[in-house]
C-alpha cells in the first residue's frame, strides 16, 4: 500500500477570484511509494556527520589510469582550537596513509611558545612539514626553497641535473577558502620550504582583487607576526586590562611586541637546521581513569550504607525538632 500524506495547498476553483485577504484552500496528496524506499540509498557516514566533501575528495585522490597507481600526494591542513595539523597523505585502496606530519605543538622546541594557531604559526608548521618531508626523501639539499621569506610569490623550479621536486596538492577540507585564511599560511610555508604545490596569490593576505596584485609587504608582515605586533601595541595604548588578559601568555614568557619578528626569524632558521621529529618518551604504565565494576556484594553493601546514612540523617533531624519543641 502506498504511503501518503495530506497537505493543504492553495486551490483555485476556476469560478473567479476570491475575496481580498482570503485564499481558497484544497487538499494535495503527496505519495511515497514502496519503490521510493527500496531505492533510497543512505549517504556515507562521514557525509552524514558533515566531515568529508566526497566530491572534492574524489578530485584530489583519483589518479589517471595511465599512471598505474602512482602516488598522488595531498597536503592536508586542519586547524583546531589549540593545534595546527599538517600532513602529507597518500591515498591507497586500504585507506589514507600519512607519509609525513608536523604539528604546531612542536613549535615551542624551535622558540615559538605562544600563538600556536595564528597565521604565522601555520606558516611555520607548513615550513616544518616541507623540510621534514624533503629530508625524508633525500631532497632537502637539492630544493632549499625560499630561504629568506619576503612575501613574494614563489614556485619551486625543477633542478637541471637532479630529481624532480616533491609535488602535492592542497587539501583544505571543509573550511571556507577566503582571502587570508590560515590554511593558506600553511600552504605558503610549505611552498617556501621547497614543496611543489600548484597555487596562486589570490588567497594570500595582501592580495588586491581589483588590481589583481599581491602586496608582498603585507604578506611578509603576516609571516613574521606583524599583525599580532600591531594588535598588541594598539591594546597597550587603548585598553591595558584587555591587553593583560588577552596576552597573558606572552607576558608570562616575557615576549613583547618588539620581540615577535625576531622570534619567528629565529624559529625559521632552527627549523631548517633540524626538522626531524623528536619522539616523546613513553612511560611503562599510565594511570587508568576507568573505574572498575563493583561486584554484586559490593553493590548490596553500598545500598545498605546509603539506607543507614539516610536513617541517621532522619533521626538527627527528628531529634533537632524535639529539642526545639521542648524549648
């Protein structure tokens, strides 16, 4: 039997217009047949959860047939509330394989102890990933990238007498690709680090859509934290209380507005010198947070204790009332 529902819809009887302010209503039958439900296909789980754009993923992962399953690498950038995640990912039939990864929580090792999710930290994380990946494949000496970032557009040029550069494409996930978005900070850092990633200047900070030109000075300012420096100076002048609250970590680490550019310059040099990951020391055992289940006898004893505690409280309350009556 066909499943149906009835809904009210405007109806014109054909006998002329109705009175002003009123509308003739009729019944409209909307059917959903058994064939509809038989052919209904549930979407993928990550699509239902709103985590994966499968149309974009297909374009990023599908390899040409005549390339015989050659690896097609993606630069995956994801930004959380407290961390920046940059990974080089290769898609296989078995699933995604992370070839190399870098995280902004590694940056304190290079001198960047605060602001681990801003544009400059994204650039530094992308630079760290690029140098680490190239060193893993033995390409770090052949392709050094942009050793002195100046905000200008940079593309890796293929060496005449050496291997080709490491190529990948940017995977931004579900973020809105607006001009100045932090994912493009990671892209800029990876490109300046020596990776070959197809891109344009349209989404870098400082790009003028009318002039169709990139202001390299503005882009450089973001690379070295100049926008944070300007904001710190503005708050110091206008609202000292808010400055103390918003930049408490900077004050705690004795980092002033004039120290920010030097901090990032020093970090970039250290990243190029030693990009290798440092494994964390593992302990023999970790504290368990899951409570053990109680046995039946323990549960019964607990109930008895609760009853006894309740009766004691009731008796104490009754005794207090008797004393008040006596008074």
